[in-house]
C-alpha cells in the first residue's frame, strides 16, 4: 500500500498510534513479499481499538488460514478461523466499504478452499467492483493483498487458469502491476503452456523484486528463467 494511501486510511479518530502505523506498514510489506504468516505476526499485539490494524489482521490471517485449509480439503474445522474473521467483520462493514471488500474477499477465499467456484465467482465480483470504486476515488483497497490480486490467486488455486489470467490483468489495470501479479501471470502461462508469456512474466517479476530476501517465489522465477526456453539467463543470477 503506498504510504500516502496508508496515511489516508489511518486519518480517522481511533486508538491508532505511530507504533500501529509502523506495524501496518511492515505487515503490508511482508504480505506483498508473500509472507502472510510474518504479516500476521507483525500485527498481533497491536491495540484492538485501532480499527485499521484490526481489519488488516482479520484479513491477512483469514487469507493465510483459507490457503492452508484448501490443502486440507476445506473442512469446517480448518476453516473455523476464517469463519470467525468473517463474523468479526460484520461489526465493521456498516458505512465502511473497505471492511466490506475485506469481508467479501475472505468469503471468496473460504469458498475457494471448498472448491465452490460459483459462490467464489459471485463474491469476487462484488469485492473487486467495490474495491475498484474505492481505488478510483483515491482510497486504498484491501491491505497487503488487494482483492483484485486475491481474485487471481484464488482462480489459480482452483485451476481456472483463463479466469486467473483475466483477474491478474484486471488487477494490473486497477491497482498497478506488482510482483504478486507478475508471478501469478507467469504461473498461469506455465499451466496454459504459453512459454513465451511465462518467460516474460517471470522476467518482469525478477525485475520488480527489490527486496534482499530470496523467498521460494524468487527461486522459482530464476529457475524457470535459467531454462534455455527463455533464451537468456535470469536477471540477478
């Protein structure tokens, strides 16, 4: 989340302090670096009365748990923390469209964990339309992982690759290109056997990656780019 939008989001009467502003910024950076667990850990312990960090914690923890639940078949027990987050968000959504974006995206993530593609599609459409309206009005979307980015991730997760590609492309148009979008497009291209597009997207991802850390996503991109099919060595090698 750009700092200007972060400050705009925080400019409301609340118990948010300089420490919570810093925690939210750190969590956003971690989430954008594919470290949802780290983002959640950074937000834990921030004041419950700080609505902004509370919403971010509910959202990022919900995304993390829903992803893990998918691997376990999306049973009720594994999805319980997501269900609790969605219920907790009910008290925030009145008059707060960003909270509604977060709630709808988590509901979509829960549906994806159970491979309920129809429900997921409807929920993502609502979330992205609302987020697009927010972004168009100069506000920030969902923290750390926008609803538009999450839409691409979730379609990829349930093996709807054309839908994932369309979602990532829409995300790039609405919220701007990001490493999450680039690697998502690369993964979609691999699954659609579009090697030229995969090489281009992985190459852009590596170019966009400005952090010192080397998460699995960076290794994945560099490994793919080292293949002779991509024609050139991976940047940063």
